[in-house]
C-alpha cells in the first residue's frame, strides 16, 4: 500500500515517513499543493495524508480536486481546535482528520482503520453517463458503446463536468473555476480548444451532437 504524504514541514515528514515504512507502507512525499496533485496523478497512491496549510494550493483545494476524479481515502491534518477546517474538509469528502500535533500510534490506528474499511467495502466503480457517453470515474476512462477513447485529464474533467450539469449552460469562467480553480488565470479561449478536442473525438464514433454551444453564454450537454 502506498501513502502520499503532503506536508511542507520537514520535521513532521521526517517523523512520519520512517514510522510508516517500518509498518510496511510505501511512502511518497509532496511539499506543495501543486506537487501533491502531480504525484497523485502519476503515482496513484492508496491513501493520502494531507496537511491543510500548504504553499501554492491549500489542502482543501487539493482535496476538492482529488475528489473530482477519485474516491481514494484522504486523512486531513488539521490545526488543533480549528473546527471550521474539519467541517470544510469532511464536506469536501475527507474520510478522516487528525489534529496536530499527534501521536504516531493514533495516526497508524486511523490509517489501518481506513484500509480495513476500504477492504471490507464492496468494490463499486463510479460511472457518469449521458446517452452513449460513459465515464468511469475511478479508472478515468471514457467509452462510447464498446469503443474506449483516450482522453487527457483536462478533457476527462471537462466532459465529466458537462455531463454532471446536463441541461445547464456553463460559462467559460465557470468551467475554468471548476477545473483549474479560482486562483488560475486561464484564457477563456482554452475552453473552446478543449471543447473542440472533445467534439472531434466524439464525432469519430457517433453522429449525435452532444456538446452544444450557447452563443454568448457558454456550453451545455444536451
């Protein structure tokens, strides 16, 4: 089992990592929010231990983006007494939280409990569908009928967002906020480019027009 530790405090990470490896876990370390997302995508950990106070992107924003594409267990490290962080984290999909400073025995108990919960749960893949379009959220795969189609991460997240909001017009700025976050300065024309990529890939397998342009407003599915 691999655990991604997202922690910019070297003292804490140097304390945690040897203990986890002694217990037989494989570990990986990220020290910024952006690095955490990169490592999450490339290394596919089985659990994330996520500090809230991070440079570049805070832990709650990292959690939000992880939950957009995965149900992997996440334990938040919160400041003791910061109730609002705990509430926000749980509302965003955190599985558990542990206040700092903490004893390693408590952390190990929480990690082991989460892994037991996951192992006893019945496997259930999450799908998002519209018409002939099918997204497997856990595998980040896309298919039309029996044909599996390769999508980039951004294309996948855009298509998922449109399907989940089917019948609703999404402006380019709304799409940017949902996919890249409010702290990004992405040109709105970038959305047009990615919509074009999706339309091209979908058109190779069906004649139905799924993604519609609403002039002066944005895009919608349906």
